């Protein structure tokens, strides 16, 4: 990537496809990078555009083709998509066919009853806005962001099917669905000829819900891939909080990570996991990413980044040898489900 004046034309690294690993999403023909880039945090109007742009272009130079967005991401809502739309127009437009762009709808983005939920109106109207934000005529994957018990699943699924039939999405996904509802959605989508490509759950060494509730098994049975978010547990599975809470840490300003979960129990477990990582010659973050990717049902792990250096570091997780049975048992011992999760 060029680092000169802002006006310089971006040209992607020619060796970008030698730098990443790609995995098939469920039973589909689509391959996603093992580590994908999410714009959930760090891509609102409160961050410098130039820094954000540099990170996104660097990710593409590293072979990360999959950029995950949602109408909610910001702040304010939609800001992350609008930011990406600028980068797409200025820098990545020649590479649009090489990008997997995703968006999600359904989580609240305003007080109106039509700015949330799983109704046909909410989902398809949000998709129209997202396409305008991104400056593209289609997204590659369109997700329903969270289950909506007040809307018949047939209506939500019907809206996802329409998005594909209208050429506004190539594939569809769901996020945060419990296994039973995910299975029902998968069946309805299959009957409509638009298979469920991916499910996006939270999964990490400290949050093993997909193992405990059967979602991993269901993914294999129903043929969809898992794109997991928060694999680093909002930074708890890095070395950042082992000695306390740094002044600039996310725990001081995030709605998703509370300082009160960073207690002695957490530090004891994270320190033990960090020792396992050190013995393998890797960081705790690299171990945590490699751990979620050890499962064949997991197509990709979503990460964000606040710098290109952090991105380089996390991508190296793909370079380490597989875990031994002994290492996995030790990780299980110290990686207790629920650690650091808000009570």
C-alpha cells in the first residue's frame, strides 16, 4: 500500500493471495478468509478517516477480502458503512469483484418501529439504505442481525429470499440466532432455494455458547458456516488487561466491556492462558484466534483493528502449528466459560 500523499492512487499488493488462508463456508462454493475484518468498533465519525482507511487497505493487502458491516455500526448508526463506501469509491472500486461485503439489519437504529426487527419492511428498507451507504448495487451477504420473536420467521426469511431474488444480495445469513431458530430458518431458506450460507455467533475461549448449545453440531448438519465474532472477548484474550486496566483501554469507554469483569479470577485465568501461548511462541491473542479456528465448522473469525500493526500481529495466528491434545486440555482448564462475561 502506498503511504505517500493522500492523492496517491492505491494499488493492491500483488502477493495478497499468498498471505491468507481461505476456508469454504459450509456446503457452499464460497471461500472466506480464515480471518475476516469487522467494522463493528473503531469505524465511527469519532476516529480519523485516514487511519481507518489505512487499516482497511492494509487488510486487503494481506488477503483479507471479507469486510463485515451493519446498519448499526458507527457511531452514529450507518457511519461505518458510509466510511467504507468512501474507501470503496476512492480506492477499492477496481477490486469490487474480489471483495465480500456484508451488512446486517434488524437491530434497533432508531425509535421508529420500522427501524428494528425482522419485518419485511425493516429488512428490505435497511438494505436499500445500506447499498446507498456503501455505494454498491449489491452486498455479497445480507444478514438478519438478531432474532425477532414478534415477527413470523416465514416473513423474515421471505425478506432475505427477496433480497437475493432482486439481485441485491448474493447470499444470506443470520446472526445471534439460537440453534432451534437457526435450524428453522435454514429449512425455510433451503425450501426457497436460497440456502443459509452463514451464521454469526459470539464464540471465544471465554464464551463457549456455540459448543454448549449445539450450534457447532447444527452448522455441520445444516451445511452453513460459522463466522464468529468477539474471538478475543473484547480484548480480554489479549495481554492488555493482565496487569490492570490501561488508561486508553476499551474497558473504560465501551458499552460491551465493563471494567468490573476484569477481576482477580479473570486475571488468574488469562495469565495461565498467556503462559500456554508463550510456551507455543505466540501471543494470547494469536492463541485465542487459532483456538476458534481449530473447529472445521468455523469458516472465519472476525477481528477489528485500531492499527495496521495490530492487524499484522493477529494475522500471524494462521502460521502456528496445530494444538496438541495436552494444550487443548490446558486451555479448557483455564478458559472457563463465562469468564469476563457481564453478569
